[in-house]
C-alpha cells in the first residue's frame, strides 16, 4: 500500500500557497474591476496547471512510461484544480457585479457546465460514489475532463490571436490532447487499428 498522504498534503499546500501568493502579490490597480480581472487570470492559470497534471497523468505512464506519482495523486490534482477554479467563479461574481456587464448566454451555458462538472467530479471523487455510479462514474469523469479541456483551450486560443505568448498555453493544451490520443491508440485492440496482423 502506497502512502499518498504526503503527496496529498503537498498538492493542497501548493494550490493554497499559489492562491495566497497571487492575492498578496497582486499589483495595485486603480479600479476594482482591473483587480478582479487580475484575479480571474491568475486563478484560471493556477487551475490550468493542476488540471493539466491530472489530465496528463495516465497517458504519461502509458505512452512515456513516466509519471506514476501523478497517476497516484491525480484525484488530488483534480481537486486542487477545482479549488482554484472555484475561486475563479468567485471572481466572476465580483467582476460582473462591479462592472454591471452582462454575461453572454453561450458563456453561461458552456462555462457554467464546466463549473458544474468540476464540482460534480470533485464531489464524486471517492470510492463510495464510484461504487454507486458504476460505469457512469467513468463516463462522467471522462466527459467532464474533456469538456473542461475544451473550455480552457478555447479561452487560450481566443486570446492567443491578440496576445501571442498565449500560444504557449494553446501548445500545452494540444500537447496534452495529443498524448491522450496516443495513449488511446496504443490501448486500442490491433483490429481497431486497421485490421488483423498475423
Ligand atoms: C460562466 C463562466 C465563466 C465566466 C463568465 C468567465 C469569465 C472570465 C473572465 C471575465 C476572464 C478575464 C478575462 C480577461 O481579463 O482577460 C476569464 C479568464 C479566463 N477564464 Fe473564465 N469564466 C468562466 C468560466 C471559465 C471556465 C469554466 C474556464 C476553464 C475551464 C475558464 C477559463 C478561463 C481562462 C483560461 C481565462 C484566461 C486567463 C488568462 O488570461 O490568463 N473560465 N474568465
């Protein structure tokens, strides 16, 4: 039996410290709106780091033979991403209250579903839920992870055309997806990869 409590503590401490540091090191902004915008950006980036580590864990092991630690702790990495993204949600409320801007319906639907999935996956990240939900557990967590990936990807892509260094985030997202596809292909039976080989 592997003791995962040290890794768990390290992950929760890291996300806590990252969020606290982002608050303490926040630049001085003349308007609350800009401060909340900063909070939105920082929390999205922190959530992205933890999310990608959880997203990459399994394919890293199956394709690259590396990353056992990530696989063992991927549930906590996912929870850390959900914590950071819940703070993102709090900044959304503050930002739109302050500016009085309306959130587009499409953002509410697509982004809102990502939040619901984040929270649902967090609440069901335990053995009891796994047992109760059976095969649905896997379907929901796989769907949720890919949906969240899509929302991150389109957010980075949208900005990358305006701020070129955001292509780094786009590239990291695409790398993650590529590795997942490689792992999927590797796992697929030979017939599904184009016929029987004798
Ligand atoms: C109702 C849902 C959401 C709303 C209204 C919303 C709103 C915002 C706003 C106002 C910003 C700041 C933009 C700026 O100042 O440049 C932002 C940034 C961002 N959000 Fe959200 N968000 C939502 C959900 C999500 C979700 C679910 C994700 C990811 C799964 C996400 C990922 C991001 C990313 C990646 C950024 C860019 C951070 C950066 O520029 O570094 N958002 N969001």
